[in-house]
C-alpha cells in the first residue's frame, strides 16, 4: 500500500474543489439564464394578452349597433 505524498494529496483535493466550484458556478449561470428567459417570456405573454384584450374590445365596440352608444 503506497502512501500519497501529503503535498500531492492536498493538490488533488484543491483540483477536486476547483472542479466542484466551476460546476456549481455553471449551474448558477444556467439558472440565472433560465430565470431571465422565463421572466422575458412572462412579460411577452402579458403584452400579448393585453394586446388581444384590446383587439377584442375594439372588435366588440364595432359590433355594437350605433344606436346603443
């Protein structure tokens, strides 16, 4: 059974910790990207919804006979 030199062991641990840190960072970046994308989609859905409501209101106003105004 060979003993690993303490300095090599700490270097290996540092390398593993660095890899873990980079992995966590990329997960955080992906999460941030997804959150901003979903926020953008929510905003565009709200815009689309209000636009459709406006069009429907205009359409309804046109369908109502003049005498009811």
